[in-house]
């Protein structure tokens, strides 16, 4: 991979948004928020402006100005908003369509034409990550991921401890290279690994070789083509080294309707420039 800092980012926005669709007792949304939530469009939840606007502005602040938004064929409103309704002077937006919601590895594959021969960052559409984490990842001279320190993640996020408890655990060797990722650890595994592990929030940098790995992925027990399986294939079968970047900071997570007030509060002083 070239040592040149990447400017490309792929945002995975094709998910079904099942948790966001579910009504929650005591949570009242504006009509505009309700429409986006009912459609499962977490990135379009209005917090003064769509949540994705904040995400895009943060990417641009980190120099990631060439962005591909992976959406579904039914997401015409999203495409129209960014193609017609908002002015962008920093962000260069493209779209990739994932025909069916077959999983994150398949979503990344949908962006292959956008990526070409360049390295690129991959993020979730429903997370607002720290700008410094983007900068460090974009400057990384290899494939890799950001591993969040658990205490700092809990202190700086809106994410409750029980939710963080279910996130993937990242194990690295003494050289800072990824050894394994443990998804949804059970109680015994968590007790054994958590003290020496970082937390994955699905913030990655890849070389184009990841597409070969994605093509080899087979459905997981959940019936999805998982990006973590592509990483495992790239590491174990293709010899790709993934560097782990430890990071002490929080992430705003917009998973369900109950998250909206805390996310809005966390973004109160954030200035958006697209």
C-alpha cells in the first residue's frame, strides 16, 4: 500500500435499521425524526440537520473528502438530499447501491468501483467518531483499525456499559498487529479477554486487496456476509497485516430512538461544513 494518506472513505448506510424502527416508551420524536426512524434511516435522523451531515463534516475535517455512501435501491430520498438539496464545497460524494442487505462485507464490495486502486477508510453511518481517530487511521501506512480503550469509550460516549460489553474485543501482539477479533463474547470469554483487549467500533482502513477477501466470505450463522470474516481471511489466508491503533476517546452511537437526545446533546457545539 502506498504511504500516501488516503482521502477516501466508505460509509455503510444500507442496514435495515431494525432497532431504530422500533418504538420506545417515553421517547418522543419530531415528525421529521419519526419518518426517518420508521424507515430505518439512522443517518437521516434530524438533529438540527441530518446526522450524516455531522459525520461527513468530521471526515472532511480529517482530510477524508472523497466519500462513497453505500445505500439501498429504496433510499432515493438520501441520494436526492445529497445530490440536490444541500451544498457541498469540501465533500465529494458518490453513491454505491447494495441491492440487498446481505451484510457488511457485501456492502464494502459495492464500493469497489469508487475505491479503484486506492486505500480507503470504512465507517458505520450511525456512529460519530472522533476526528483525531480518522486522522490517525488515514495516515496509517498499512491496513488497520482503531481499537478504543474501554474506560475512555465509556466515559466519552452515550453508549451504556451493557451495550459496550457486547462489542467485539480486539487482541493485538507486542508489535501492535491484529491477532484476532472476538465478536459478542460470552461471559467467560469477556472476563478472560477484556482486561487486555481494546474495543472495535468498526472503524477500518483497507487496501483494495480486501475485496478479494470479501469475495471469499461465506454466510455467518446470522446468514450475513460479515466484514470481520473478510478481515480474518485477509489476515490468515492472504498474509495481510492489520495494525491496531489504540485510541482513548468516545463515540456517539445512534442505534435506537432512545439514543437521539444524548447524540443531539453531544453534537450541540459541532459546526458542520460540507
